[in-house]
C-alpha cells in the first residue's frame, strides 16, 4: 500500500507537494516543498528501506527551498516539514552508513540544518502581542502587514514538540521559548468552566469562534500537552492536559461521544462526531487511561463497521454522515488510536478493526497510481486527492499496528550509548518514541546529547574546570560514521626509538614536552572559556529573575561550587568571575541600546513605499535620534519632501515588497530596563514647573545640533507633575548650555527621577517649532533641583515598549505613558460631559444602587460574596447590571435615573471585557423606544470629546430592522463603513451550483476588493471558520488574481452580469437560505478586514430595531434580549399562545446601538405589568420565586418605562483608537486585571487567614487541592 502510493507520487507528482491519484498528476498544496517526499522520509526508515531513504534525502536537499516567495500555513509547515526533517535526521542514526558524512551528528546534519532554516522562516509569525503565532507566513518576506490575526487553537498550541526538539538538538533555546510562550498565552484564555474555543485573535487574545470540542481546529493542542510533558519532562503540561480532560468530560462528553459546545456555558452547539476526534483514545492510552480509551474506541468502531471508514462529520443524533461532510480523506487518527490500544492491551479486536480499514482502503480508494480520497463514505465514490499524511501517518500507523517487533516498539534492546560531539553522554534508540501530530517519531534519548539542560548538568557534574596540572584527555571526534559511536580517548604519544645521537633525542624530547604543554594550555583555556560562559549565563538568569521580583543567586552558587572544588585556585576563579561580570554588563548594555533604537520615532517620507528603516544601518541611540532630527528639521524641509514620523527613507530608494511584511522574530529576552543606556552626548529634561497654563518641559537635545521637537522618549527622567493645575498638556523645550555643570547632574540621575528646573525664557525667532503650541520660545536652564531621586533599576519606562505582564505589574509607571494619560483623560472628559448633559440639560437623577444583591436568574455567571454572621451559610451576588434596581426606581417615582455603574461578570477577561466593568446605565418613565434612542444619541454627541471631533458621527443615527440587517448584511451588527450588500441572483447563471430544489444563491459584490491579494491559505482559513458553525454553507470567491473561477462558467459572463472591473471581487454562496445569509455576513467582514475597510478612522453609528422577542436555542425558548423586554403592542396577544412558532413571530421593543460593526450598548422598553412579566418568565421556564420582589413591585402601580446601557470601557476604547472598536478595554482602564482575573500589581486575589475564613464560615481550596 505504501509503496504503491509512494511510487505513484515520485513517478507522477514529484517535485510538487501531492499526487492527484485519479488523473495521475501533481499539485502544490501547502507551499511547494515536495511535501509528500518529506513526509515519507521517516516512514521509509520505519519500514527498513535505507537505500530509498538515501536517494530521497538527496532529492529533498536538492529540491527543497526555505526562501521561496510563497505563503504557507505556519501550523502545517511545522508539523509536516519541520517535524518530518527532524524525525528523518534522528532515525537515520540507527544506520551508521547513512550518517557517516554528517559532521557533528546528532547535534548537526544536513536535514537538521534544513529544519532549522524552516523553523527560522516561521519565527516572525510569533512576533505578536500575546506570543501566539499568526496562521500564515511568507517564507521569504515574513508576515504580511494585512495578515489576519485570527487562527485556530491547534495553530497556536502545536509547536512545542518540534520547536522544543530543535532547541535541544541545536542548543538554541529560542524555539522552545516561543512555543512555551504560545502555550502559556493559550492556557490563560480558557473559559471559567475550563474550555477553550476554536479560533482566537493572536494580537488581543480574544476568542472569535467560541465552539469548544476535541476535533478540527483544537485537537493537536491537547495531544501536544500530554506528549510534550513526557518528552521534555514538564509535569506542568501534564497538569494542564488533565485539567482540560476533566473539563471536556464534564461539558463536552455525552456518553462516549464528544459534542461541540459553548466554551462559556457548555451548551451543545453541534452534535457532531468528527473523524479528527479519533486521536483522543490514543492520547488517553498514552496517559494511562486505557479502560476509558477502549470504551470510546468501541463506540467509534460502530462507524467503521458501518461504512469502512469514519466520515469527516458524523451526526450523532441521526446516526449518519453529515450532509456534504461525508468524505474520508484517508485520515490516520482512527488507526493511530488502534495502534496505541493494541500495544497497551494486546486485544485482537483492535487488529481486526485495523484489518477492516485496510480492506476498505484497498477496495475503494486504490487507483492506478495511488489512493484517492473517499468523497462519500456511504457510496464509496472517490475524489482526486491524496494528502501527504497518507504516506506519513496512515500507512505508518497501519504498519506499526501489525509489525509488533518494529524498532519503534523497542523497550531498550536496540539502545546505544553515545558520547556526542558536545561532550555529552546519552542513550539513543532506547524506545519511548514520541510521535508528533503528523506521526513523525522523536527519540527522547537523543535530546540529552545536545541540549542546554543536559550540557549544564553534565559539565558541572564532571567538573571540567582544570588547573592545567591534570585533565581528562577526552577528545571527541566531530565526524559521524563508525568513529561517532565510540568514545575517543587520546593516548600518550611515544617517540619511536631509532639509532640517532643523543642531541637529536634531547631535541625531540624537548619538542614533545613543548607540544604537550601547549596542548594542556589550550585545553585549560577552553575549559576556562566554558566556565566563563556559564558564569555569564548565570548572571543573565539572575538579572532576569530579579527584575521579575524573584530571588535568584545562580552565579553565587556556581562560584561557591567552583571555590569548593578548587580551593587552591581561588584567585583564578575570582578573576574569571570578574571577566564574566564585565562581559555580562556589556551584553546587557548592548541589548538595551538596541531595544531603545527600535523604539525611537523617526521620519518617514511619503514616496510610494520607498522606505529604508534606520535600524538596519545604525546601532546607536544618539546617532539614530540625531539622524532623525537632521532629516526632519533640515534635509527634508529644504527639499520640500512630505513626511511623517516613522522609518528614515531615502528619496532614491525604489519600492520594496519587504515593506509590506514584518519579518522580525519575537524577542526571547525579558523586556526590562536599567540605567545608564544613552550615549553621553544626549541631554534629557522633564516636568518643568511653569505658570498657570503650563506644566511640563520634556525635551532632549544635542550639544552640537539645534533640532527641537517633542519626542516620546522625553520621559526618560520624569515623574508626576509638581504643579497640579492642569487644563491642557503643554510642553516647553529646555536647553542646557554645553559647558554647564547641570549636564553632569542629569547624567548621574536615574530615569524617572522628579526634578524642578528654573531658567530664562528665550524667543526662538526663525527656529520656531510649529508643531508645539509653545514653539515660539524655549527655556535656557539656569538651576536644576532634584526633588525625588528614582530607583536605579527601574523595571520599565513609559512610552517604551514593554511586555504586557510588565506593564500590568508596574501599572503606576505605565500610567505615565502618553497612551494611558490620553486614554484616561478622554474617559474623564467623556464621563464629565455625560453627567453635565444628563443632570443639567435633561433632569436625570444620579442614583447609586447596591453592589451586594441576590442572584439574578439567567444571564452571565455572577460573583458570590459569603455573608458574615448572623447570616452564615448564605451569600450575596455581585450584580451583572443594575437591571432590577432601575426598574424598582421607576416604581418608586425616580422617573429619570442614571448611574455610572460598576458591574461584575464571572466570565474571565477578554479583549473587550473584564471581570469588573463600567456601563452608563439610563432609565426613564413614560417614554417610548424612539424617545430613548433620541436621548442616547443626544447624550453621546453632547459628551463627545473635543479632540476627537474629526470622527464624530452625525445625528440622527440611521435605523434598520433586524430583518433588514440579516438580509442585507447577514449579521445583526453590520459594519456600515463597508457599503457592500447581499444580493439575490436573478438569473440562472449559477444554477449549476444548486444541489437541492430549495437551495438559494446569493452574492456580495465587493467593490475595490480586487486590489488586495487574497491567498489560498486565507480562503482555506475562512472556509474552516465558516464550516465550524452549523449555519456555514459552501462559497466561492471570484478574485482577479485567479484565472478561472468556475470550470463550467467563463469569467467574462460573470464580469458582465455583475458589472465587475479588475478592481472588484465577487463572493458567491449557495445552499439553505438562512445559512447563506449567515455565511455571507461572516465573509463580508473577513473580506472587508483584509482590505483594510474595518480599520478606517471613521465612526458610523446606527440602531438595529425590531428584534424577535424570543429565539430558539438548544430545543427551548430563550429571550433574545432579556426576560424584562416588552413586546410591541400589536403582538401582546400572541404571548399567550401555546405554539412556539407563533411565539417566535413576536417582535420585541429592543434596540441595539452598533458602531463600526460592534454592539456598543442595548436597551428596551420594559414589561410594566406584573402578570405579563410572570407569564413571560413561565414561558421561558424561569422560576418566579427569586423574582417575587420585582413582581410585587410591578403590581403596585409601575409606570411604562424603558432604558439603555452603554458599555463605557468599550466605547472609550473605540474613541481612543480613532474608531477602532476592537481595541482591548484594558487600555482605557487604570488598573485592569489579567485574562485570568489577577491584579499583577497588588497580587490579588490573595489567600485568607484562618480567622477570616472562620468569620465567613467557608473553606477555600487551592487548584492543587481541587485536582
């Protein structure tokens, strides 16, 4: 089976990626890597074919390029290419002749070198705010500037095996670090019930697809947690796996099937089994849960016995393959689990199932040149594709299932002991192989041959520091082959005795002694160099931990060990330590300088992309800033060149494709600061005490250049303003004369110190700075007073890029940054204006409602607060909104209420939500829906900050109905900056796409979208995202970059019918009507986002009205808004009908405010009648007992009333980013929480004392105690 497919690929498809087994031609699918050949390399060795392996390796090294201009999937390239090359490199060592010429093996070799190059090409994808990687990267240029930040969970969590192995083999820990950072980021985003979603925004950490399961888009994340725990001896990863498994069994598992559920609440969203889920029993078997794995596999076996193969989607309720997802692309997951189960149990049931799969593949999938995808498991018809994983996984697992004596199953009888080229002893080929998710096996023993951890342990253990008097004469060969497998020990070189005179013998003996002494000296020098490097690394480790607030004395402990081991060489050891300290400080200084250089703002010319980044040509802070000022204030103005702040550009430069890509890997160093960093020719001043209208001087200058201008780095010596009278932020430029003694004072001050300067105001004349309101003058500093000296080891600086963790831990420093200062001042201005409008102009009363309340049925999960005596055993709830209180205020005669309300939801933090948040809550009596909406419009426009008048929308905001929104835009919160609408196809042009009589075909004409490239990988990602939802339908994108859109239809006919130009694109979708609308709504956003239409600095606001009062979810009625919303008058009679279809036709008086495609707030007219409210609660299946206080209040004369709640955090985040509604709300909150609800600054939440616990009558369990 393997060789029929392998030979077919080589004869008909190589060097393309994959074979099309029906037409017997090749095709590129994942990046033009000769992918099937790379995927098959280790399979050849598993099957014992070294001759063909040698030939295949030569072809790979000859044909495969790592620098092709092609967009590739980061996930697929890692598991197939990087994983395949690593595994082939490792397994080749079992055969000495294969690696005889591979110098440095196993720590080096041609396949390993190629794997490193491929991994380096993927590294720029990890350069994100969260550390989670983009889904696509261009091998040559990096990540495109318009690349979507949305990727699947597996695309984040499936790197640790390959990248960790690379780090252990090469000694470069950057690969393992970025993979672990991505895992940590993903772990921190899980929901309160312990689940993860399907797709996530890697820049914000916000989930975009919240379906949770164990199948497509998620699967290998769980697999890698368990496998990496074994491979790298990381118990924390196994702990994470078990935590996920517990949540999965509780919320996702139904009997022995696994559904798709909401990650927030666990409600079933899709009752589907996916063939990819079949990996789960194999993983359970690995971690020892064999009995449960067997039970699950027996359930899955029903599908195999029924069809011969598992379909992609199997409807559990209907017990048949899902429509249009009934294919079997020769997937390996079922066979993989069978192999693990048979190895663990020796139960021949698993062999029988494997044999059935072999027979089914042979009888139905075999073609003249390979094996084809089964298009429908019920009919066994075939499709013209053979994925590379058939050669890498399916055939390999089948072979290993039946070959019980294969070396992969070894328990140590194939092991070899090796001392590697890095002086490390390890055991190879001893078994315990860990397969990556593409079935490429990794030898765990080989990781001890080259890894940093093993090297440190063994070198310290062997005490390889020598004093020149004695030294173990071990000399390891750098070559492979026969010598590689032996320990190489040098022997004393004896002189050959022959008849010569005594003088010649004496001369020969003298030379021998000199050579021996020189050799010992060289060996001693090398050993000392190693010790020095260990000390440098130890100092770096101590520095990193100390900046994070941890205690670390690695360098001291290592020195203590050295002094104890070599008491007669104390002076030599101390001298080494001094040298290491000097080099450590030089490294730190250079790294910090380079960090600063990257963040210094410099001018960017408007000249059609002709940009040359300055950081590519300078490595000096002073020179970089000097160059920026020279060009900004002298060269560009004289040449009359238009520019803005950014990279320095040269007029003669031609446009470069690189300018559209980001190709820098992430930094694996902690983003911390220390002083001094800046060159001596730079002077920095900050926070001048001025008159009533001024407050600060923040200016640096040069002793040889008058180049004024405000810079973000001006805060390097800064603090909070001494003068607190503040109307607007004005800045004065200050200058210290060249020979002034004040210059030395500044040089010695740590950054962020608080100072006062006094001086003379000087007219700048022709040198006026037009960018500053005070640009006519500058201050000649005459006196400088240090008010408060800051700490030398400041952990960060405002306005200079730091990690999110650092910014949150030292929030009081981050608050000094321009970004947060601006955000909080805009927030303050907006809230102040709100209060003025509501109180002074509209007669509202500001009422504070309780924070300690009782549980509200339905809605989000609430925080609970245990009650003290005398109420032991009871608890309060923190309200998720003041909904009930504001209605009670209406009953109480406060006919116009508002509150800047603190609200709480126990849902974990996301980009647009924190566990505690703020909303502008408004309610009024005797009003109508139109009256509330008009008031909210007037309120928002009156409160709009003056500095943002350029993006202020106009009133009245347009109104559209829910029905219109869905039929025109496919979504109930459309982004109206995008003009594209869904259109019906009125001709029979696309009728050939219809599969059923009731199918509908609709399109979106995307004007201007043809100018933006849309790669196949991007479309594949959209397809996967759409098809994960049960409403997802088939679609096609007609884009000018593709020559043929449909085989049965000419492009010209489509262009003519829809009036398309070369700058346009067309999205076509077909299938059931509601699903088509939903799919086009998603695609409208995706295409608009990639075209940059959703990032325009424009604000469009509109109302969506006429929502249905009820919706149908999971088999029962739910409120579309909340259970207190009133129906429109004409539909009130329908409330009392028993037919659900009639109830679903009721229109509610609910209205949402949508800005730039995001719901900023919502409200409704409430039910004021007690009996109607009681009836609605019963219709919804809600208990009325917990709501009796409200129902009773409504029965005592409640007026008609309605209101609205505006999400303040989200709204201000949109304001501060000039209309971008996706800005994280933590950027506009003074002291936000992390995504797991922690306050890093104060380390809250904390443990409670025994006395506190006794007072509240509670016991708290730690995470460890829970597990």
